[in-house]
C-alpha cells in the first residue's frame, strides 16, 4: 500500500478518536511518503515493512500534531526519515519483528 503526496489527512486505522478500525495488510508493505496534512497508522496488522518519510502538517484533532505510528503489529522493519515534526507512538508502542531505524527507532 502506498500513499504519496496527499494534501489531505492520511488515515489508516484508528479505532480511537477517528473511529476507523485497524486493517489487516497481510502481504506487502506500507509506504507513506511526502504527505502534507498529517498521517496516522494506528492498530493495523501489517505483514511487511513500514516506511514513513516526508510527512508534514497536522490532522484534524489536537493529537494529530505529528505523524502517529501507534500500536501496530509490523512483520518487517519500521523506518522513518524527514518527517516534520518526527512521528510519535503516543505512548502505545508498535510490535516490530524487524529493525526500527531513523525517526522510528524508539517507536
């Protein structure tokens, strides 16, 4: 799954304030690149890797002040770079089988 260059808020799962259930992406990876109105990747089960880069802007709620990568199960690696501000897990860590690098090293 790829989302590149979106000018609206990117939402892939968030059963909390956005009322969007998590997704099962059993094969393939998730790439979010150069999106300019914030992004959330929350409570998803992803079989491959996740890459988030170049995300800027904010979403519709106060909690959406940076890219949220929250409570996902990721079968591959998690890599983030060039996001302003840096992504956060908002206190709910992700489960990552592979490596965590760049801005996502602690998520």
